[in-house]
C-alpha cells in the first residue's frame, strides 16, 4: 500500500506518453512506428501506472487521449497483470474505483471496460473493494455514480456473469444476491440509460438462471411488462430479447403469460424501430425451435403471417440496395461479403416464415398465398420490392408446405422462369434461389408432359444468369445451379457441353469472390455427372482454365482453398483419366505441405511429411492426413516403409477416450487407416493390436451419442485385427463380442463387412468358448447379411455355425434358435450345409482361418462424412433400408435469404430396420449420394479458409484413390 501511495508519474514520462497517445489517435499517424514505441514503453514496470493515471487524473488532456490510455491499459492488463508487483496492482485498482462516478461519460465507460477485464483476472475474491464501491454507487442519488456503476456491472455480466454467482470470503451472501434486487428497482428509473443497463444486466443471467433470478422471476416478469411500452427503443428491444431468451431456455415461466407475450410481440414486430422489430421477430423461430405446442401459436397465424411478409421487403436503408447496379466491372470490396451476411429484419422474417411452414405445413397457405398473389401481381417499377418479397416467400415455404404446393409446382416454375430475366437484379437474384428450392420436383417431373421442356428452360435460364452483369446475381445463379446439378445428375449429360461453355465464359468474367463459388459449381458438376465428364471435348473446355489458375495462384493465396476442393471432385469424377494431370497437381500439394511443415522438418519427403501432419495440432490436418495414410496403405504401402510402426503408433494415439471426445472425426479416420494398414502389413500390426483393441472396445460398449461411422469403423477394424492376429485378439473376445456383433448388424453388405466377418470367424475358431455365451448375438450378426459375395467367407461362416452346433450339448443349439426371431432364423438357413445344420457334414468344428490377401480387390471410394441433423425426403426403399434425405434448409443467418450460397446437398440415410418415413428427423453421416464409404474427410464448407495442409492432404488423398500407381509411388519415394 505504501509503494502504491507513494508512486507518482515523472513529468517528462507523462508528457512523452501523452504525446504518443495524441499521435496515435491522429488519422494520419504512422501507426506502425507508434505501436513500436508503445511496446518499448510497455517494458517499463510502471507503464500501466502511467496509463491509469492518464485515464483517471489527466483532466487537462482531451477525452480521446484519456480513453486511448484506458483502452491500452485494458489490453496490457490481459498479458502483463500477473507479472506486476502487488503494489502496482493495488495502485491501478485504487485509481479506477473513484472514476466509476467520473463526470464525463466517456471516462466512466472506459473505466467500466477496464474494471470488467481486471475482475476476470483478479476474481471477486481478489477485489472485494470493487463490490463495495459498486454497491455504494448504486445506492447514491448521483446520476454519474449510478450510471458508471451500472455500466461496469453490465459489462461484468456480459463478460463473466458466473463470477457474480460465487461465494466470497467475508460476504454473507453471493454478489448476485445483492445486485439482482437493486437492478430490478432500476426498471422504475426515470433515466432510460439506467433502465437499459439494469435490464441488459439481468438478461445475461437468463441462460444459466442463478437462484437469485429464479427466486425473483415473478418480480422480473412484472418489470418486463411494466417497461414493455418504454419510450426508449433500446429498452423495448431488451424486453423482446428477454422474452426470446425465456421461450428458448425457460418456457415454463412464460406459459401463464403466453397470450399476453404473443400479443405484445405481434405489436413489437411492427415497431417503427427496425432493431426492436428484429428482436421481436426472433421469438417466432425460438418458439418453434423449442418444440412448444403449436396450438399456442396457431390462432395467431392469420395476424402473424402478413407481418412477416410485410417485413420481408427490402428496407429503404438496406445496404444491398446500393449494390443493385450492374457492377461486374467494379472491383470486389471487403465490405461486400459483410453486406451479404448482415442479419436483418428481412432475413429474420423469412426465417420465421420458413420455420412456421415446417411446423404448421399447409395450414399457412390459405393466409399466405392470397398475399403472395397480391404482391406478385403488381407491375409498376416502384413496387418491385413487393414482387421480390413474394418470390422470397415462395422459396421460404417450399419445403414446409410442399404437400400443398406440389400440385401447383409446374405453374410456380412457369411463373418463376420469366423472372430470371427481370430488369431488377435483386428479383433475378432471389428467383435463382427460389427456383433452386424446387429443383428436386423439376427433375421428378421430367418424365411427365412438358416436364423436360420446363427443366430445360429452368436450366438455360439459370445458365444465362451465371453470365449476368451483376455480381450478386452471378453468385445466386452459381449457387442455384449447384443445387440443380445435385438433383439432375445424369440428366445433365446431354447439356454438358453447353454447361461447360457457360462456366468457361463465367471464368473469364468473374472476380475473386464469385470465382470461389464458381469453383464449387464446377466441383458439384463433377460430382453430379461423374464419368460422363471423361470425354476429350469436355476436358478440353474444362481443364485448361483450371490448370492455368492452379499455376497462377500463389501458395499463400486463399483462393487456392476452393480450387483444391474443386480439383478433389474432378479427381473423383475422372478416376484414372486424371492421370495426365496428376503428377503436377500432386507435386503442388506436396509443396504446400512442405511449406507448412518446413519449420519442423529439415528435409522432407511424402512419408515424413505425412507423419508430421498426422501429429499436427490442427484437427482438420490430422483428419485429412490419416485419410491419406489409409489410401496410401491400400495403393502403395511400400512408400510408408520404414515408418509404418510410427504411423501405427500415432494413429492408435487418436483412439484414446480423450481424443475421441475431442475429435471424433480424427478418431474415425485413424480407426479406418489402422484397419487398412492391418490388411496390408499383416504381422507388423501386432505391436499395437492390444492397444487399439483397448480403445475400440469402449467405443463399441458406449456407442450412445457417438458418430455412427466411428462405431462401424471400430467394428470393422476390430475384425480386421482379429483376422490378422487372432491369437492376440481371441483371448479377450468375451469382453466385447456382444457390442461388436450388435455393431456388425448395422453395417451394410460390402467388402469391409466381409473383412470384419473373416476376423469374427478367425477369433471364434481360436477361442470358441469366448463367444459361446453370446451365441445369439453372433447369429443375429450373421443374419444381418443380405448377400455374401465371397464364397470362401460364406463357407467359413457355415463351418463356424456347424462347429458350434456340434460343440454344444444336446438341445443347447435348439434352445439358442428358439430365442431368435423367425426372420433371423430364416436368414440363418442360408448358411446351412446339406439343407440343414447337419451333424454329418465332415468338416472340423473350428479350423484355421485363411491368411488375408496382400491387398483388397474392392474399388476404393472417396467420402466426406459429417454428423448432422437431417430430414428424410423419401421412405426407405425395398429391403435395403436406404432412403434419400437432405439437411434442413433454413433461411437463417446466411446469405441464402439474399440468394447467396448453396445450402444443401443430397445424402443417403440407412436404417437397417427399414422404418424411415418421409420427413423423419434423423441424425445422419453426411455422404454424397454416389459415395457410400464410412471414412470422413475434411469439412465440405468451402467458404471457410481451412489451412492449406488439410486441403492439400484431401486432394492428395483422392489422387491416390483414383490415379496413383505403385510405380508413381516408387518414383516419388525414389526422388528423395
């Protein structure tokens, strides 16, 4: 305390620092030089003392200088506070507290910001004087003190609300118990700023609901209703925000008042202040997302829907309107993307209508459609915003109201196609998006009368818009075309040449931002048409500009990321035909990885780089590297020697329980790669077998909530390890046979399942007693097969079942069969010998397992899983248990509501019970329709600039999948 009290700034130092701060706030200052000088001052032990002195006491200096000192102090404290002497810490705190009631609001506000940061560092227990000072300020009748304290409390509640709900030594009750009653009293304050800060502070506690607020809920709700009509728009906005948060996390509190709340929000949704209306509009989506009874909202739909539709028209001050001119020649601006991503009343209203349509379905159409028809029938230029809103509304309800709209889809599409050529760019833009919402049904109608003609008109209309002169329309058209591609697939083949010509033309027109979307459209086209693309006339159009761009972009250019994704799709589509482009592309990917790893690896080759990437801190990089590891194991295991033990050790480390919880996708790839390595390197896998088994068994035993593909891969890899090293795995089979067999039942018929069952047969031959008490589980797993392609495996399973029948005592086999359901017993009959499980068949009960081949004969397939929620589009078909499904497409917080990026792909969901129904909500592994493997790769979100290592690894992965021969691997390895 003495040191703190004696500290005084030196006049010369104070003058220098103030002068530097004055330069810093000057618009023409050399910021780099000033920053370097400030960093030099920052090395002084008492520099922060100078800053707090300037903030608190430099009355003769400008407010801008004092504020700059405070903000610099805030930033410094985050990094240097722990290293300050206790006397200097005490000095800083003692100087801040009196300034809570400073006469100037700028100073008070800056002090509140610093106080909040300092409390994060010190905690309440380390700064009890702060609580006393805040309480005294709130109890005073001085406005400056009350507002300063309230501002600090608001920032504390915003940054660290939980810090106020802790026991503090020396206090009889928690800080929040002291402050909540006083904050509620300020709801009655005559000062709008105090009402705003008190309400904003309490709203921060709604989510985790401390006891103090829970016990004061009645008083809180009364206060909300009291200030619901507050003259301050900021207060009304916070009232709406409170209702939205309560309906999301604590709806039971609102149930007795729900009618009054809805009535209030209907009015607030029409508030002249757009911010208030926006916050009120959030309520409808929150209500529906909370799975609350629809009846609570149903009677209000005739009043709510017109409000939403009215608010879906562009506001006069919407920044999008300023970019509505023909602007393809204007350079891209950094703020362009920010404008697209701004969340506003228009987008929120469209999101609300979308979710209402999903909850209430066709019920909303009698109210909505006459309004849409009225708005769309206006023809004057001055009413174009109304027409645009009508088109947006049609797209918003395209999913939820599809049953009612379905008979009218041809008329809807006929109405939309001419709007693709409308004179107003934003109408052309939103029409592209809305048309894409009906892509599935346009394709379905191709076989009907005039269906193909309508598809062709829609396709050509979208292609025209890809070449639009407006950048926003170009973006929307590319996005819509990508969605149409996914639905149309092979239907695009007859038009492939003209499609590629349009895309090539766009390549010459587009600037950087839209080029990224064009890459996505090209990649999606490759996904959609597959090998149809593999014709010289198509490759002559497509590949030269892509290769030229590939060579033109620097390794540090972020535009390389979407181009990497585009090439990935092309590699998958062309397969071996990509070999003419493979080596330079592969070398570039290798170069990208080398650049990233240069600091870690002095002299690298593919093998060493890959090992480094498998250990990288970044999840995406490890994920992609492990995928590449598995593919190299399949096509070129020789290039992994002599580091295979290291690869196995690193991959096994990704399977411990902590790693699985932190990055399930990485664990999934690691599990898959170990299985592929096991098949190739055989006994070299032995040192890690027990380690891997000890990780896989908990995954199978605790599958609830885990990624389904991780569970499947764990079952397959466990089987492969048992196939290669049955003598190591078999002694432990009794610990995991039941969950393992349960997981095997869920796997579709393919070569990986065959490998797993070879392991199962090898294990039970080695240790038949280990599975005898779980024989019913084994039988169910066997019965899960629809058809086994391998005759050898079929015979192995027959031998295992006959072996158990011979081994069991009299009647035990029949007793086991009686516990199984009839369909299971019927399927088991396919594995009989001589018409039944015949005791006279001269085969040994348990014989040795055949050795696995050196490589799998199955064609490798590429994949891109991601766990997500989805909804089925069709019921399960026949006996396969597979059905089409797509992620929910919502108009929320994305450019989609301004005709922006593509929002969905088509996927396949599998239900072995064959019970999927249309519109079921499911959790699926995101798998492009023509790729049905289990291994995940990098995220498909091409709008995010993921590290180049991950992207390069992904592309290298697919090049290895499709084109990389062993000779090429040898050449690569020999070039060291």
